[in-house]
């Protein structure tokens, strides 16, 4: 591979003219012949036994050109980018400009490169940190939630249903007297007050008794995912089979012993308050980091290629599917359920993706301006942490993540810490 020319054609685009010589092209042609010959029939020869010369004589000298070019294309692009030391983010266009057995193949390759950005004012960024002090009332609310989660479920047959009860009931929905898809179920379990059904449905079950037949009249929300039902009134004929209530434990020392390692309710509440305060502090720190990140992203100046945002959107889509894998929800399932198109779904990620790209570029620039370095010891420690986190050997992690990439990630982390340490942070009570 030889780079014949390197021309900057735009702020973030470079056009390379790259040549793969005749010898390498011939090797690719021969490899293409060996891969494909088993599927080629020539009269007078068994399938797969014809020589390359015979095949080219019958079908033309260029018969193997396309598959040979495809086989050398990716390596030629990668080698050219590395040879020219380009920080490529996309290769939007590649054209074959010349091809022959005598001269090999010449490509014209358009490369989108990482932009050069500037950032000023990152020292002394003014941000407000909102802190929250957990009150005794909030502790009592959390204790009540835990008490409800640990309640004993009992069958109820001496009173009507009330909020927090679970009812086992049949329902059949109709619109203008006609049933609709998905509007019918038998012996369905529903906790009243959970908000699982459309607004107004659960409240109309309150006060109804076992064996009672009754109608629930509701209107589907305007933004309901089934468009044929959105904004329309419906009637559900219902019948309750069972009512299950909650029997709550007394709030005493025995309750504390049952749900924790503490012997008294007072000790349990004190520990719970500390944990809630830790969570509130962590949340405040995370919100502060977000505020700093947003302000940093706004300070970045430069022309950011759309390809970088689209690449980040692709990453975020993969992350979304990974997070939802245990629930068995794929993007295809989600689109079908919500009625969104793929492009509309991608659009929801574009703004945060663009912010993240600008932030990353800004932090890389700060690392450069502040001469932030990563020691060999720091790099090795991060490899060990990643190996432990993903239950892999350090050697395997090093194979997957080049030292140059991990080193840059560490510099970015250190650059953010530098900005945070030098920020003008005021605090306010929530």
C-alpha cells in the first residue's frame, strides 16, 4: 500500500489517494479464485475444477476484480489512515479510480477526522450544588414503604376493595359497543393505586365487592401507544373474584429485628437515616457533575462532524439494549410497543449524544493544555480494576483495550477532576 497524495478538502475532511500495487492485487485475485472456484462450472470440467485462466477466458479478465478489491479495501483504508497518522472518526466515501493487473488498484478515500477544538474559561466555572438534609418524616415514609413491602397478604371477603388491595378480576373493554384487541383478560391481578392501568380505572374498582358486576368508564390518554384507542372513551365490564389485603406489622422493635440486623426500632431508623443521607449526598454529587459537564460542553468551540454524534448515538443505542437485556426488551420490541420509528427513537438520543461528544473533546483539550499525564502505575492499576470488574484476566483486557485508548480515558477523567477542583462551587439547601 502506498499513499500517493493527502489533501485537506474541508475543516475536518481529508482525501487520500491510495495505491495497492500489482503484486498485492494479483495475490488478492488468486485468493478470490480459490474461494470461488468450487461454485463455478465450465463445460467439460467438473464443478470447481476449472483453472483460473479458463474462467477468465470465458467470463472476462475482470471476473474476480470486484471480490478481490473488496478483500483488500478495508486493510488498505486502515493502513493508509495509520500511515498518515490521521485521527479518523468516519470514512464516508471510497472510490476505485483505477484498476488493472499491471498497475494494481488506486482508491480515492475521504476521511472525516477528529476536529481541533478550543476551550476557554474552564477554570473557575460557577456552579451551585444543591444539598438535601434527610428529615425524620422522610425516614418514617421510607419505613412505611418497607413495612408495606413486608406486609402479610390476606384474603378479604368481609368488605369491598380499597386502595392498596390487590384484586383478582375479569374485564372486557368495548368502544361504541364493540370489543377491541387487548381489552379482555380473566383473573387478572391488579394492585389498586399502583397506576398500572389508565387514569381513572383503578379508582372505580375501589368500593366494589367480590362477585359484583360493574362497569368502569374511562377515556384513553391522547398519547396512548395504541393509536386507534388514543383519546377515545371506553367501557370495561368487570367482575371481582378475589380481594387480597395487606396485614401490616406493628412498628416496634420486633419489626426492626425482622427487617434488619438491629435490635431496636430506634437503631434501625438511625441507620436508615444515615443511608438515605448517603444516597442524597451521592445524588447531589452526580447532579453537580452534570452541571459542570453541561457548562464545559457549552465552552467548547469548533466544528464537530455529524459522524461523531451519530457514532455516539449508535453507542447509546447499544447501551440501551444492554441495560434492558434482562427484561428481554429489544429495540425492535420497544419500537413496536411505542409506535415510534427507528429514526424518531434515534432522535431522542441526538442532543445528549452531541453534548457528550463536545464534552469529551473539551476534556481531551484541557488534558493537553494542562499537560496531564498518566503514569505506568496508573495505567496498570486501571487495567487491574477493569479485569476485576469484568472478571477477565489483565492480559485479556489489554488485548481488548489498547494502552493508548485507556490512557486517553484516564486523562479525560483527570481533566474533569481538575475542572471540578478549580470550580467556584456554592451550596444551597433543597
